[in-house]
């Protein structure tokens, strides 16, 4: 009988675009009841649901509807970061949370590599001169031999390290605990000692998830300690960087350039002082969004749903206290 089937609730965005509903869900309809809902009706759709799929991955509606989650076993969010989802009641519950780790690793790493090359070769400056039909010969920087600090030692940070090393950039990392001989980073320094080490890097890549420990991690003290002319790339979360201190570090040094894909407030307000700066490159939270990314996210959920229906171990289980998927220990 249909009412004996497990219930999968899918939280969809309010718009009616081509990806308002994840593709491929019809595959599950003979093994589960599928409820498609939006934030306004989530409470009703959560009642009796076994699974919640957050296709609207930035929604904060779950905490408001939590009182209705009377049968929930598993939540999957179609994003790598879970900071928009986690709240105390969920973190303390027995509900399993999984995320989209793996989908965005390579695209974001390519974005970072592109940003490093674009700044070194002054592509933003060339575009500005092209727009004014200005022919001005300049010398640009060699990428080979630069040193990059990758903040965040998860899967995205590791893929970034792989691509940067491919163009002979030296890489080290910052993470929760210091260690030597990491297979991808070599040296990992402790994030809480960041100001003491950040000055060794020509490029600082922030790939940290947003947690209580990383909120405001790149503050005035850290930004004042960077190497003169350093390049900051933020593809993590906007709240990990103090934007007032960032503008100060660009205005008065030592920071030389910033490539920013994420911000404290999104969309970036029209009145932000970052918009008109020639030493800032802004993108609209799109570093991982390559052609086909939504199809990949949907398939990732379907793969885990097959596992859940079969009673198998899920992929990408989030440590709800840490706020990310822990790296398997050797």
C-alpha cells in the first residue's frame, strides 16, 4: 500500500524555473512517497517524513518547521556547506545529515587556479585597458615558485592544492590541528595560529567551512600579517572574512588583491565599497557552478537514496558538531 512506503520530502525553491524540482526523482516513486514542497508548506510536508532532501540548499526553513519532524531519519543538503542548515536541535538529534561533498571540488579548484593566473597575468587590468582602448605594455608575474596557503583541509582544499602544485606553486595549509607530512599539503599549521604563518604566502585561499571556529577567522590581525602585495581568494564563506578589515588591508596594505566569490551579505549590496575597486575581482557565489552541476547534485542524492532504501551506509555523513564531513583517518 502506498501509505506503507517511506516518505521523502523534497524542499524546492519558490521559483518555477527548469530546475525548480530536482531531475530523476521519478526513479524512486515506486519505492517511496515523494512530497515536493516549498518553505511555506514545509511543516505540513515534514510530518511523517522519513527523509528530507534540501534541494533549496540555502533555505533556513528547517529550523522553523522542526517541530513537525516527528519521523525524520535523514537530511541531505545539495551543498557542500551545511552552515545554513545546522541548528542546536538538529545537531543534538539522532537525524543523519549528508551533504554534496565531491560535486564541487574540481570546479572550485579550477576557479582558484584561474584566479591565481588572472591576477599574476593582470587579466583584470588588461580588460580595463581594452574597454578604454588603451595600449599599455606591462610586465606580469610568474606563477611558478609562488607560495599558497590553503585555509581548510577538506576535499575542496585538497583539490585546490593538487591543481596549484600542477603549475609549480608551493602549497601549505591551515586546519584544526597542526601536522607535518600531510599527503596533499605537506605542512599544516593550526588555524588559531594563522597570523604567525600567513605572511609566508603570496596567495591565501580561504576554503574553510563556516563554523563557530572559522567565523571571522580572517580578521584585522590576520589580514595585517599577510605578505606585502598578497592575493586573497575567498571561495569558502563570506562570514569567515571581516570585510571592513579587508577594505582596510586593501586601502593601506599589505593586501594587494582579492578575488571574492562569497560575501557576508549576498547578493553583495549595491552600496558595498568592494564593487568599484580595481584591486578586487567579484563573482556571484558561482565558483563551483559549472554546466551540469544541478544534474550532478540530483544524481548524488539519488545514489544515497538507493543506499538508504537498501539499508546501506550513506555517503558524506556530516559530523554535526564539527559542521563538515570528516576526512577518513589512515
